[in-house]
């Protein structure tokens, strides 16, 4: 055993020696004796050296591949209100509506009533003044004033007036006045030993406040107006129809 080990050791020395000779033939011949022989005669490995300084930064890498599409972002804040647009075209006409309920009952027509009918109770002695008919047949609205002999309605409209005068002893010329103006004039000559009649009628438009009356026209010799128990002289008038503007 000991012999085998010595033989192996001698073989290894021979191999190493051949190696040194081969290397020395390729390198500097002056180094062969010291370096080559020193290598194969080296001792135990030395202590590892200190870490070197960090190297310089490397070059920038190439751009990477495009990434996947990200998630959708959140909605932004609400914008300001826009200006008003132009009006659209007119729509179609609608259907007729339902008929309304009946209205309330209107005012009574009584406020549009106006009528009078009067007569003489005595002879009229004075000409050129309104004849005062003091015998009242009808004067419901009191539009006729027996103290003045004048009719003064409160409703404007068209009125009918008539008079029937008994003529006795003297001629009669009588006139229907409206506001100090003679509108109708009637003349009747008295015939002796007889009783005559003088009549007249007219339609007049009256405003509220207008006045109408009868009056002897002319001098006193035309004042033959007469009345007694069996002979009347009458004067009358009534509203034929009122003006529409009475309805307020
Ligand atoms: Ca006559």
C-alpha cells in the first residue's frame, strides 16, 4: 500500500513537470524557471479580496411593449346651463272644450221700466209754462213729477209720448217740449157750442236726465185746454226699449 502511494505521487510529479516544460516553451523563457515552478509549488488559497466599487449605470433600455388599455375614468363635473334655444313651431289646434255651466240669472228687467199716464183736474190758466197734470193714472217709477209737470226718466232709450187734449171755449195750440225745445206742436180751433180734441204723439230718444213736458204754445188766446168730470185731457209716455249701454 505504501508502495502504491509513493508510486502514484511520483507519477503526479512527473506529469506536473512535463506540463511545466510544455508551458514554458510557449512563454517567456526567462520566466519558466521561476513562475512555472512556483505555480505548481503554490501554497494554500489566499483570503478573498474586498468588493470592488459599483460599476457605472448601464445604458437606457429599449421601450417596452405598449400596455393594455386602462380602466375608464370617472365622469367630469356638470357643465354650465346652455342658452335658451329658439321656439319650436306652433302645435296643432286643440279640440273644442266642454260647454260651460249655465250662467246665473240676470237682473230683473224692472230697472228698465219707465212709464206714466196722467190727466188734468182743472183748467190751465197760464201759458208758456209746463202744464201740471195732477190726476195720476199711473206713475209707478215716479219719473213724472206732478209738482213741475215734467217727466224725467232715469233710463236712456227710446220713449213713446202721446197726449189727448180736450178743447173748449178757446183754441188750443199745445206743444210737447224736450229740454226747453218744442218738438211737436198741435193746433186745434175751437168750434162754438162744441168740444174738440187736440192730439199728438211722438217717439223720442231720451238720455237719463232729459225732461219732457206739455206746454201751451203762444199767447193766452190759445189756452182752451179743458177738463171736467166727463172730459179728460191726458198725457202719457213709456219706455219702448232701453239703450244697450244701460247694462253695466
Ligand atoms: Ca177743432
